[in-house]
C-alpha cells in the first residue's frame, strides 16, 4: 500500500494520538532504534527525522502483545 506524506507524523505525535498520552522522548528513541523485546517500531527517515504512521504503531503494539504472550482479546477470559 502506498502511503501519502500526510499519513506520516513524528513518532511522539503518533503515539500521543493513538494512546492519549505523550511519550517521553527517550521512549520514542528506544522503540525506534533498539526496539523492545525484539520488536522495533517501523519508521521512515525524512530530513533526518523519524516518522511513522498509525498503522505501523498498531502493528508494533500487536507484535509486543504477542511477544509478551498476551491475548489482544481484551475482556475475555479462558472460562468463557
């Protein structure tokens, strides 16, 4: 899928838009450069600045959830 430039935004802006909480700058750096638990947030470098999109952030969250061995089915239990 081809994305338009309007879909990309600074990493901190995407995280804040998706979660409602502003991340610490070192969190953005850690997630994009080093990753967490073997999962790295995908970025596109534009003018030396890392940009990402909502879809890539959602994929990062899904991968982290799977890597942690948790289900993304919130509110359901094994007994249901």
